[in-house]
C-alpha cells in the first residue's frame, strides 16, 4: 500500500481530537444510560399517556370525518386504521422500555478495567479508525472489526477488546498494511470538523444530562415535573374519551 508518512504537525492533533471525540461520545452514552435508569419509569408513564391521547385524537378525527359525510362511524374499521398509524409510536415506546430495562442491568466496571479498555482502544484507534486509516472503509473485515471495537469500548467489555486487538493486528499484518505510514488529505478541514463535532457533543443532550444528574435537588424537581405533566395529560385523556363516547357511544 503506497502511503505517505505525515511529519509532526497537524496529524498528532487530528489523532488526539478523534480520540477525544470518541471519549465524549462514550461518556454521552453513559450519561444517557444513567438518565434513563433514573427517569425511565417517569418517562415511560408520561409517554404512554401521550400516546393514548394521540390515539384518541385520531379516532375522534376519523369518526368526525365520517359523521360529516352523513355516515355512522364504523369504529371497528376506524380502530384498525388508527392502530396501523400508531405503530411508530408503539415502537418508540417499546424502545424506551427496552432502554430502561437495559440500564437496570448495568454492572459496574473497575477503574483498572476502564483505564485498560481506554488504553487498548487508543492503540487500536490509531491504526484502524476509519478517519485515520482509509483502508478500514474499503475492507469489510476491517470495518466489521472496527464496529466491534467501538461496541466493546462503549460497553466497557475488557475481554472482548483484548481479543479484538489481537484480531486487528493479525488482519492488518495479513494485508501487509504498514500502520507507520499514513496520509490524511485535507487535514486542516477535518480538524475543524472534529472540533465542531466535539463542541456539539459536549453542549447538547445526552452529554449534558450529567449536569442534571449531578444535582440531586434538580433531579427530584425533574421527577416532579414529569409527574405533573403526566397528570395534565391524564386529564386531557379523560376529556378525549368523553368526546369520543359522546360521538360514538364507544371508545
């Protein structure tokens, strides 16, 4: 593989920025897991009643449309149509429930393991990161290995990332890829892009959930806010059910 070795200058900065970006992305994922573990029951309960309000509004709108045309609403047909329209909401609710259940299975990882995972990841990233090694994008095996490395890193799987390090080195050796030689075209532009991405990560959710979760008073207030919002939607749900019953004599 004919590559050009870049001298010291922009390359070390680019490499370090990529590693920082990955670090912040991992932290953002961890803060999301902490957030969903803390607030999951409140979010699920709130979303459930929101979804039911959406369903009732759709039923009312379709029933009213048939009444406007001089027909008695066929509620079996309308319910079937609405259920089809609601699938994406149900999937979103299911995803939220799954996220919360997964967060409850979290197993603490020792500081030693975390540091070792970070060290191994940095070593692998410097030779396999798609934004550093263009061959990773071109080779399905290398791409698959990189994807597995990212998952192991984000999920703090020490044994897996240790095994993957061996597989990565073997794969690169088999392909005759000299990782001491690398070229990064348009590196200044790419540095700006990574800096922009880092700023976006650390100034938005879920990374910023850390500030909420580190403040117990604010955390408890957020729970109260979610509960109050749910109560408001429950009132709205009851109103919608009354409207629908008055229109059709059914729910």
